[in-house]
C-alpha cells in the first residue's frame, strides 16, 4: 500500500531534473543567440 510513495518521489525528482536540464539548455541557447539577447535588453529597458 505504501509502495506508491517512493515511485511518486522518484517521478517528481525525474520531472524536476528534466525541467532543470531543459531550462539550462534554453538558457545556454539564449546566451548564444544575439537576437534573444537584444530582445531581453529591450524588455529590461522598459
């Protein structure tokens, strides 16, 4: 009956890890592309 607790935690950790990985990849891609950087600067100037 308690076996679903470890699986739930494991799934949560996996989802969190994937989310962090995807966010980090997007962050690196945004740093690489000057288009996105200029877009961020325009947003920040507002």
